[in-house]
């Protein structure tokens, strides 16, 4: 069998196998609240509104520009969204493998880097859904791949800058590795008086700036730069301040305790030490290592949470490549090598079991969707404290832009910087009930936040008591309907 055919078989074997792992996650509705929110804002953009001007969420605007066509293609079918999410995660996995090939030389063992990454993103909270990381990482790793070349051409540097800029304007935290690699390349060019390398760093920066200009241009045209700055810069800063910052030791402790990413970091850390000792002057390991460390530092400036750390895993998997290659080169005969390969494939059964478990869980959102689909009239409006995906699935608009993700209702420090004229959670609740939504749906886990004794409950509960009736509801949900004014 020729080498080209063998490479193609491995490529398609990985793609088909990864797709099969995701099959149980294609149809369930309530896997990730973030995905549900992103679809709502993306759909709003597809209707012709700029992000933040009509429907709001706390992410950079390019994420919603990219999700907008996905909402049109999917046409209210979540399975199409999940297939596209799987395709993006598979693309990131293939880029991770390609980076390992470029940095360490092509090897069959590098498929383990793709496998470990794909298993990690599947196992994480919200795995299998259209997360901001799912959209950002193909751009981030695509830019990384281009910069792994010893001396990138200027057009490659510019393209890398475009990709890193796109990743930053989708997720935010990739700005740290993007800045770090530009400083590294440009600084190295100046120190060595290698003017081509200095120009490479400048072209990467210029590419990122071009992406930024393209994204903000619509806001300049409509005269809404203030809203963009408040939403893209001030609100995320307030969000971090309100939730609190973590630290590098806390991040490392979280990594060590996580079954989905701890193994990748163990092998990746060993590979990083190996590269530091043996490949100190090689451009590829230097740049990937600096980007990995910069991403770690960036994440340590934000809120704690294992699910945030998934953007570190592709870099860890790249550095795990020489360790995998060394381990698989040790056995002299076929059976020990096959046995060791099977052991190193242990993330695969973990990902399969997690996907099957999540895919088989009963969906309260699906039951709620049936109820509302049967009882809603065309002009009915909706307010959700959970199950945000129902806005998109039922083609409804949230009653106020700030509450697309209802959790924002309880972060007044964040929306206080936005130009809505509201300073407290009670102010936001008043804006919601003033619209008199026809239906209000509570998730069981959110009911206590809306009780009479809370700031929000003091506004909401009198309105519920006087204007709404509790309908027979699915387990785990409380569904209220606006009373008929004739009763």
C-alpha cells in the first residue's frame, strides 16, 4: 500500500471515527446554555441587526457574524448546528496534527494528538455544541500552523495575522498568544538584524489589525462605536471583575484535577521540557510554546472554570507529539506496540461513554418545546430563565436585549456600563415585565433567584400573582401564561 493511500486512509478513518463519536450529541437540545445564546444573537444578526444593537451577549462581535449564516443554513434544526460544530472541532484536530508534523516531522503517532484533542473537546462541559471555542480554535491553530515555518513568507504572515485576529474577535483570549508571538518574531528579527523576520512580525500585526478594521467598520458606518466599545471592551472587563480572577496556580490545580485535559497537559508538559532541552533554537517549538504560555496567562486573568481551559489543550497536544513518538518507538515487536497504542487511545472510550450518556439524558427543554409549540399563538411572546434555545427554535425574540442570557440579569456590574440606562437587576426585570411576555418559563434551578425575597423577585412576583397563571408544566420547569384579559 502506497504512502499517499495510507495517509488518506488515516485521514478519513479519523474523520469518520470522530463523526461517529459525536452522533449521540447531534439531536439533544439542552447541552449548553452558551450555544443557545449564541444562536439567538447570531439569528438576530441574520435578520439584519448588528450584534449588541438589538440583542446582546457578552462575546466579541465576529462570533455572531459567523454564527448568523449557520442559523440560516440550519433553519431551526439543531442537528445541523451540531454537525457543523463537529466539523469545526474535527478541523481543529487536523490542524493540531499538522502543526505537530511541521514542528517535529511527520509521523503516524501524531494522529494521537488529534485524537486526544477531539476527545477533550467532546468530554468538556458543553462538548459537542457550538461554543465560542469551537468557532475560534480553527482560526487560532490555523494562524499557529503558518507561523511554525522557520521563515514564513510575508503573505503567510499576513494571513496568519488575519486568522489570529479572527480568533481574538470570536473568543477574546486568543489576543494573548497573538500579541506574544508577534512580539517574539518581531523582537527576534530586531535582535538578529534579520529584517525579513522583523517584517514577518509586522505583517502578522498588520493582518490582525485588518481583521479588526473589517469587524468594526459596520459600527463606524452606522455611528455606533460607543456601543461597540462598551460591549466588546468595558462589559467583558466588568464581567471579569464581577466574577473574580483566578491565578496561574489555581489554573494548574484545575488542570491537574480534570480528567478531560489533565492527561494532555501531563504529556504536553513533558514534551515542552524535551523541546526546551533539545530544540531550544528551533522556531516552531519556540513560537508554539510562547503562544501556549501566553494563553495560560491570559486565562489566569479571567474567572475560574475548567471549561475555559479547553483552548490550552491544542497546544498541549502539539507538545505531546514527541512523547507519543518516543513511547511508540520503544517496543521492538508488533504486539507490544499495538498494546501500547491501545493504552494511549484511552481518551476515545471516555469520549464515547460521555457522548452516549449525555445523548440519552431526558430533555426537559424538548418537553417544554412541545407544550409551547402546541399552545402558542403567532403573536405570543416569551421570556426564558433557561432553555434559551427555545427563542430560536420557536422563532421568538427575547423581551429585552440584555436578557438573552438570563444569567446576565444577576450581573449588574456588567450591564451598568452599557447604554441601557439600567443600574440594578431590578431595573432590568422592570424592563422585562413591562413588555408583558405571553409566556414565562422557569427552570427548576433558577426559581430561587426569582423568589419574593430577592431583588428581582420583588419586581416579578407581584406581576406573576396578578397577571399570570401557572400551566401544567414538564418536570423541572414552571410555565406561566399571561391571563386572558376577559377573565
